[in-house]
């Protein structure tokens, strides 16, 4: 896409190499601090809160990406997984394109927060997984550290779940899903639409061919 290439060129001199390394390390630091100093509400101070942002706490527009995905030991595993996904995407795309993908994800999450009143980096991190699964669908990971599973199957499961939540959810839930995955839709939407369209044409051609040959 030409517009993406132009944006990449403009962003190139500002792009941050190893972006997910810094994000993941900062997540881990905040997580450790919250465990060692539970009396300090550090995690609540970095969350994406439109109300607090409008009161002047503008740092939340950036710091929400450092909010750990969960608590406990499992959180460190998830953080490492995000780091690994980001590193692989940056290696494949290059620093500028990966930065642009992450930036669009941040903007989408912020837009969703101001529409719904609450925001997080959950869908932003999910977009990394969906991007990797789209590019490397045959890669295998160990689900629950035991079951080998290809990325494409996990991605279809996540997309199916998101689709269900979109259908049964209220307006806020739908806007949150739609805007928070803005980066994935911009980068992969046209290609996915093209694949679906080509498959529909193939089925139509096959059905027509079968009808003509079995008359």
C-alpha cells in the first residue's frame, strides 16, 4: 500500500529500534514494583483513563502500553511472549513499519477509550499476535506448554471469539474491539478481504464447472 510506504519513510528517522524490548522491560519493572510496593498504586497511575487524562494526567496516553497483562508469574511469561512477537515482526517488517503498526494500535486504543470511557492495551497486544499469525500461520507454539498448536488455529479461535463478542456486545464493546484493532485492520484487512473474495470466486467457478459437467 502506497500510503503505508510514505508514512514509513516519514517515520523512519524517528523509529525506535527494539521497541518491544523497551515495552516488555518496562512492563516487567512496573509489575515487580507493584509486587514489592503494594501500597503504592503504580499500575492505576499508568492506566488509560480518559477522565484522568482530561484532568491533566496526559502521561497516560503513553504509559498505558506498559501496564502488565496480568499479575503473578504467568504475567512474565505473557510479557516475554509479547516481546518475542514484537521482535519477530520488527525483524520481518523492519523498524519503521513495526513502529507504525504499533503506533496505529496505540491510537486505536486511545480512540476506543474516549468512546467507551475505559481503555487498556489488551487489544493492542492481541494485534501483535494476530499480525504474527497472519504472516507465519504455520508456526507452532506449545499451548499450556504441552499441546503443539499452529498459530493460524489460535488466531482463528481469537477472531471467532472477538466476532462473537462484537455481535453480542453493546455499542461500547463493539467500538472497543473495532478501534483497538485498527492497526490490524489497516495492515491486513485488504489482504484478508482479497483472500475471501478469491475463495468465493473459486467456489462459484467450481460449482458452475460441476453443474456443467454433470448435466
